[in-house]
C-alpha cells in the first residue's frame, strides 16, 4: 500500500541517525554542522573603543576651545587620563582613555594650532563602542546542530577559537541501472540514452554538502546490480535511479533483497515518482528513485534532501518552502499529490510550459517546484502558493530594485 508524502517523511526522520564526529580547524569547517555549543570566552569589543576618527572629550567642555596634547592609535596601550579643558585625538578602534565621556568626529571641530573648538552640544557616550556591546562573555554564540557558514566562522574567529567539533559529512554512493543507459563520456547507439540521472543526483548531493562516490551504471541483471550494491554499502546513503517499477527488467529491489534490505515504504501517493522506495541495509540508508529524469530529480528534492539533512546533524533538517504567487491559472486532474516544476522570479511562480516525467529540460530552465494537494484541480492566478527551491540562489536576467 502506498504511503502519503507526510508518512514517507516521518519514516525518514524516524529511521536516520546523525553522523559521528570529528575535530577540524575553523579554516576547514565551512559547510559542516557543529557538534558542540560555542560560548563566548570574552567580551567583544574587549575594551571601550572609538567608533570614529575624532577627539576624546568631557561634556563640560561643550562649545569651548580645548588643548590637544596627545594622539591614540588603534593598538596603543595608552595609560593617560583625560581631564577638563583638554582633548585627546583618537583613531577608530583605539581604546578610549579614562575620563572620556564622548568622542567628537574630527569634521565637527574647528582646529587652531594645538587647540580645537568643540560643538556647543555634546552627547554622553556618543561614538563610543563599549566593551561587550556586541558579544558578552558567557553568551551562547552557536548551538550544536548549527551549520557553519562564513559568518559563523566570523564568530568563532572573534573568540580566538581555532578548532571545533563537527559532524562528519554524509557519504553518498550513487549508481543507475538500465541496459539502455550510457555515460556522457561513452558512445551511444540510436537505441540508447545518456545517463543524466547520476550526474544530476551526484551534483545535488555535493551541493548539499555530501561526500559523493559514483559507483557506475549497472546492466539490468541481478548479478550486475548486486555487484554495484557491494561497492556502495560502506556509505551512509545509497541512491539508485531506475529499476523500481514493475517491468520485466526491474531488478533493483530484488537485488537489494539479497543483502537483507528492510523496505520501509515502496510506493508513495505522488505524481510523478510513485515507485520511490526507502529502506535500510544495516545502518546504510537506501533510496531507490524512479528512472525518469524529472521524476527522479523532483523526488530527490523531497526525500533525498530530507535524508541528507537528517544525516548531517543539522537542527534545520526540514525543507522550508517559500510563499509566492501563482503567475497564471493552472489546471490539473485531482486525485494524487502532484509535483509541478517551474520558475520563481522572486514574487511569481510560472509553471514550465512543457514537462513530463521523462524530460530533463524543465530541470535546467526551472528553479523550483510546487506540490499540489490531491483535492485540487485548479490553482488560480495570483493565489498564494508554497514553492520548494531546487537551486540555492535566485537571480534575474534584468536588474531589479533590491530596496524594501
């Protein structure tokens, strides 16, 4: 019996454990998931410092001419004390001297030899960055399960952290099956096809931060498929495409069965992609996708992506849709949950003009898809929809205003 999309995702999340851990220098940690909490070890800024090139002054000297008797540069260990009728020239980032009540920018003063005239109004604490106003010692900065990006590395470096504990990246093995398939570097006959699924899934798994191994393309025999399975089982996740329907040459599930394949579901109430199969051999996760390229790619976005996020140890393991508007009316036959590819321009989603489960061009021209409820037969123009991105950035052929 086929499971729903929601049931399929529940099976995935319930049967996957996050990876083991290792320690990396922060320069090599980009894209990894933290396996520890990070707590601030000191304040940032570590000392009160000037936010401007200007003068350290006291409020009682507002509107007066004061003497400038010193200059402090960033990095100086200045020990002097500021007193009334005096100002100290100070550069951005320099520690403010004791007694300072505000910083006056250079351009707001009038200079006469070694004296300056201050503005008539001075504001306490103006242009002073106080110790700990950005980060206070003891604050929780990052949590176990956070993905490390460039700006998380900024936080780590600001605390003098050189190494972090992370979850190992998921190892993914990929192979396809089909006598008609040839790799893109091989010669095809008029009755054969290039294998587009494996390069597509390999690239997406790498984009999602996996370490990927390409096992090859198996012929449609039990022996050939089993040989590929043997080579793949050392990985965390094995993804195949093709051979999971009910045709005479669809041997994939039978071949996996010889290795103790525990199938958790083998049909999903979805179009395209009904024969998508999920299970385990020991601790290795198995995802068998359909052979049709569009069906395989879209079901990978739903189920393969969810498996990879669950393996990675990230807290944010659930696919997050983007709310958009429908560009045009779209009619379809109700009765099954349906995946529809298209293009999102930042506001509107436009369904691909032509698409079918066996096509590849909608994947290249589109950047997202929608999953339409089985009860729906019409999505109206301008109606609110939820899109699922298939690419990591949204761009446009025309320059647009970016200001809100």
